[in-house]
C-alpha cells in the first residue's frame, strides 16, 4: 500500500474519531491498537505496543509536568492570585485603559502561577469583565486583553505544555524553558503598548474614572508582601536553571515546594486545598501521559509504514527554501488551531514536523518556540478556541461574535511577534546562549 494512502487512512480515522467527540487519549489508543494489530503481527504487536507505551512515559525528563501542574493547582486554589490583582490595581492609578492593562499584568503573573490559559481566562473574566462593563469599557478593551493575556500561561514558564513539547521534540527541557521567556515577555509588552496607544487614540473604548488613591508606603508594602514572593517562585523555577544550580526536574520540585510554603505563610493552605490540588494534578497528569503514550506509538506506526519518510521525500521534491517551508508549517498549525485544542495538534503533527525541521536544519529551540507560540494562539482562535468558550461561560451576556471580534487584534499581535521571532532568531536563542556562556 502506498504511503500516502496509509497516511490518508490514519489521519482520516483520527479526524473522524475526534469529530465524533471521542477523547484525544482514547482516539490515539484506538488508532494504535488497530494499527499495530494489522501491521506488527497481531497479538505480538499488541504486546510490543504496551512495552513502547510504558517506555514513552517512564522518562525522568517528564517529571516537571506533574510538579508544574501541582504548583499551579496550589496557587490557583489558595487564592493567592487575588492579592496580586489588588496590588497591581493600586499601582495603575488613572492610566488610560487601566483595567485592560491590569488584565495583561495579572494574566502574565497568573501565567507564572497556574500555567493554564482556561483557568486564567475564567478567573480574570469573572473578576474584571463585570467591573469593565460597569465602567463603560468596550468589549475590545475588556474581553480582548483578557483572552490575549490568558494565553501567556502556555508561553511563559512554568508550562507543562512546553515541557511536553520539548520532550516530544527531543531537545533539552531546561534550555527550552529559558528560550521561551523572552518571546513571552515580548508578547506581553506588545499587548501593553497596543492598549495604551489605542486608548489614547480612542478614549471612549476605556473611559477614565475616579479611583481610590493609595500612599506610596501602602503600595510598596503590598508589593513586598504579595508580588515579591512570586519572584522567589520564579527564581526556584527558572533562576536555578539559569545559574546552573539545579536541573529542570529539580527546579520543578522546588517550585512546587515553594508554592506550598507560600500558601502556608499566607494561611491559605488547608487539607481540603491540598486534597483538591492533588486530585486535579493526578487527573490532568494522567490525561497528558496517556495522550503522550498513544502519540509516541502513533509516531512509530507512521515510521513503520514509511509515511514519515514518504513525506520527507515529497518535501525534498517540492524544493522549497527554508522560509517558505516555515511559513507553510505555521499556516497549517494556525488552521488546525481554529478547530482543535493545542495538545491534540501537537500529538498529530510533531511526528512529522520534527523530521522536516531536521531536514531544513532549523534550530530545535527556535522551531519549538514558534510551535508553542502557535499553540498559544490556538487557545483563542475562532471558532473553537478553548478560552473563547471559557470567556462565554463567565460572561454569558456576551455573544460569541462579540468575543471573536474582541480577540482578533490580539491574535494579530501574536502574528507580529511570531514574525519577529522568525526574522530575528536571537529573540529566542539569546537567553539560552547566555546561560551556556555563564
């Protein structure tokens, strides 16, 4: 059977099951079982499938995933984010687009705290949208900044999706976590500048209103109490890697321990919160590992059938240069992001994209950062971005069309930052290079 026909059958079956609503993990598992039974000799193939799935998840480099998830669960359930939100509000005063700027600042910090764009959307949406509506904010300056900044949870470490991408892509987890810091902060800066400029040009989008004034002493006290401790968490997650003190796995454990101590210091750690956090961590970790096990076997099936090599041969025949090929890849990922969630996209495409990246000699950290930027967009890309529906859930009075229109300018900013990353690879590679020199 020709490789292209095998590829069509496999991906057609995958798409069909996903459209039926079958969970991603079960979809990959069903494809794997049928594939190895037909191609690897029946029951012998099934035994090998079990061994391969076990080997794919019993990897030490994957340990940061449950640790980062646990850290996010503790931070989210203990309510530490609310104190950060209140402290930022005291600093912003009467700036144009004050609440919009607050949403981006809070979204960036929550990205460090919880690592979940859906959780960040739900929290910021429930806190800020009613207040913004009350103050006469246009949806472009209320819903849009929240949806844009919530996605930073995927792009700014600690990010479980980033660890998973690095593990599947076969490049160092620590280097990758460092590499995505600058693109994430650059995107947050782009959001802030856009809000300030647009609110200055169109003041009616975010009317200025009277706010309570606070003394400098009170602002600094709250900053020291509620924001500086987050710097400790950030140091435990990233600083120890940059300075060569700990490995990514050790830093993830330190981050989880630091979040526990921080919650305890604020009197927000209880047996109930600990139990719920552990349950949430186990539930999501189990899902991620099951999907990963299935996707690794899926990759092996593609290689066995010759589909991967067939695709590489076809790519060579197209004779495209590096830049057009890279743009084509990003466009395909953007299209998939309109209909699928990031984890599914990664599982389906990485077995094919990484060999193409090696063929074109793309730097793995740079290529991986571009993919992760694309996955960040997928959470808010109409019509089926997860964050869009999370926003609808916390703001039921909004129509989906209004949500779609509000998020489009921020998706445009994502594309601009992505273009900058393509044209200037040092944006991604500067910090890991600096770390190696040190």
